[in-house]
DNA sequence: CGGGGGATTGAACGATCGTCCAGACGCTCG
DNA sequence: CGAGCGTCTGGACGATCGTTCAATCCCCCG
C-alpha cells in the first residue's frame, strides 16, 4: 500500500527516483546516472532504488517511458479550437520556450543516444516515435479531411523529420529565427 | 620519431587507438568506452593508451576532433563540376548510403550527446558545426552569386536544420522515401 | 659496442560501480 | 499484543573503473 500520510507534501518516492534519473541524465549524460547518484539526488537510500527497480536497466527503462507521455502531450490541444487552428497550435508548440528548454532537449538527445546503444531502450524509443507520428497524422486529417490516410501519414513523417532537426539544432544552439522558419515550414507541409 | 619500419602494414598505434574509441563509441555509447576496452580493441596495452593520451578526456577529445574532418569532407566536391551541380551533389551526398551508415550516424549522435554533457566536448562540436555551415554557405554563393552573404548564410542555416533532422531520423529508422524528400527540400531551399 | 630515450608493457593503487542482503521501521489485522 | 508484510536503510561483496609507475623493449647516435 502507498503511504499517503496526508500531512506529507513529498511526492511518491518512486516518482522522486524517476525525476532524479531524468535530471541527472539531462545534466550529465548516462555516465552521470549511477545508482548512488540517483539515490542522493532523490533523497532516498541506495537500497530503495534497487528495491523499486530490480536493476539499473529497468530503472532507466522506467524513466524513459515517463518521457513518452510528455512528448505526446505536445500534440494534445485545447479541444475547443477548430481542427486547423488546433494543428497550427500543436506545430507551434514544439518551439514554445516552455517546452523547448535545454533540459528537455538534452533529455531527448540522451534518450536517442541510449536507444542507439541498447536494443531494449531502442524499442521504447521507436514505440514512442510511432505513436507520436500516428497522433500527428490524425490531427492533419482532422484539418484536411480530403487527404487520404496515406497522404496524411506521409506529411506527418515529413514534419517529424523537420521537427527532429529543429529540436536537435535548437539544442546545438542555433538562433531563434531559423527555428521560427522551420516551424513555418512544418505548417506549410501539413496544409500545403 | 615515428617507427615506420617499411615492412609493417599496421597503422600508427595512435591512429589505431582513435579508431578503437570511435568504433566503441558508435557501437555502445560512451559507457562502452573504457580505457581497457579501447586498449583491447586497438590491440595495444592499457599503459600505451595513457602514454599517448594523458587522460580519458583528452583521449575522447582527440577522437572527436578526428570526426570533424570527415564531416566537412562531405561538402568537398569533385572540382571539375559547375557550381550548381557541385552544390546539388554535396547536398545529395548526405543521404548517400556510403556516408549514411548506421555507424557514422550513431557516432554523430553520441558526439552530440557528449557535447551536451561536457563543456569541453561542446566546444569541439560547435566549432565543427560553424565550419560546416560556413563551407555550405560558400557553396551556395558559388551557385547563386546574386545572393548576399547574409542570404546565403541564412539558407545554409536552414539546410543545416533539415539535414540534422534527416540524419537523426535516418538513425531512428524512418523509411528511405521521406529521406529522399528531405534531400529535395534542401535543394529547393538552396536554389529557391 | 655501449648508452640514452622514446615506445610499450602489465601489475598495482584507490575509488566507484551495480548488486545483494540482514535487519529496522511503520502499519494492519487477528 | 504480536505476527506479518510492504517499505526502507546502509554496510558489504566482487568487479571494473581511471590513473600511476617501474621495468622492458627497440632503435638511433656517438
């Protein structure tokens, strides 16, 4: 049973542990993520990390799966907008300073690097990417109902390429104007 | 003095050591790069690695600097083509299966991840990126002399974004057709 | 030939790694 | 109350890490 003594403002310990993993990963890469560093950052004992996550692989996998939700959430719109405006807003949101933080971008990059180095993490990553593209295609078809499913999927894939490049280039420190132009390019790909 | 006993087909030991670093980095990420693993992969003793590169940071920095040349070389054309054709060829080459290998892409990603985690490696990376973009702008202006220097630089930056996304997406396993479309997009950005 | 210096080796150091485990804590239920 | 159970702690294990170092090798020069 979860504790939930009502007086405690502190988050669930498992949450705190995953937060710590993501924070360390974004800050110093995978080499900065040791079981002890995670425990210290989360403010729990070393033993507890291994208690909740049997080994390091499972710990990192759990942390990675927690980023997925955040990525897909980028596409979730305020539902009361017209479909086209909803799509425009979703495409603009990837460049929103609120989401496009260094920490988030760095996290993304480390996730990709991990996926390239370990098969297990690669699966988590490709699954997330597939879900993201499907959701994007759905938004496009809502805004342009005359498109075939295949056409919408193709446009979603093209947008994904530019967005990946946009994220990556933002991380590497390009100026904001070329990012704005890239967002505009995504809009025109989506809406012709 | 370098040995260079003429009978030996084996490369310089320092070269072999850097090769080993890059191979391990591409294959298993930074966690796979230990001094011992590098020595084993290069077929030399552990001590020699530390003899040529005083510590691990300097070893990796030397390896990263060796990738730069390869990146810039992507833009170097056969000199006997017309400027526009030279540019088209350079832009197409980033998607050439000969360069777009998994090993090379993975290496690039690990480089970016490293740059994000350590200041020292970040400097190496941004320097290389700057040189790449300048060289690309030069090619564009050769093909379109009527463009101002600023316009050419702007186009080079836009192309860099799409190319980064192209590389990244190729690495993440997207289909070849969307890559081809992205190459075409780079061409039209460059030549209007 | 004898010596000097760069190249190369592998053993050894202390630190840190992931994992394991015996036990303590706090809570519920019979 | 006491037995049971999920939660949590920190010490201990062997493995591996980066680094250091004395000793050896090889080759050129005097």
